[in-house]
């Protein structure tokens, strides 16, 4: 089982669980998610793999396309 790394406030435990399920089920190869609210980082999670063969771990500094919601 692939573990998510990082931090999250307890009120976002459900979000962390959903990301963990997606990685464990194979729906996601790798993931990185940061949520800032009013300038405060409340979620900073990453995990899974960088490649579809699942041989290279997703790290905190893995480069990816960025989508932002404001």
C-alpha cells in the first residue's frame, strides 16, 4: 500500500482518506495537494509514484502541472 506523506489539519482527515483510497485503488498514480486558507497552509500531502510502472516514488518536490482554485 502506498502511503501519503505530509501534514493536514484534523478537519481535513476525510480529504486525506479520499486521496489515500484513490492511490490504493490505482485510480491515481501519484498525487500532490496543497490547500492554503487565508494564507495558512492547512493541507500539504503527496504520495504514490511518478511513473505508470510505479517504480519511482512521488516526492515532496516532484514537478507537475499546476492547477489552482481561488
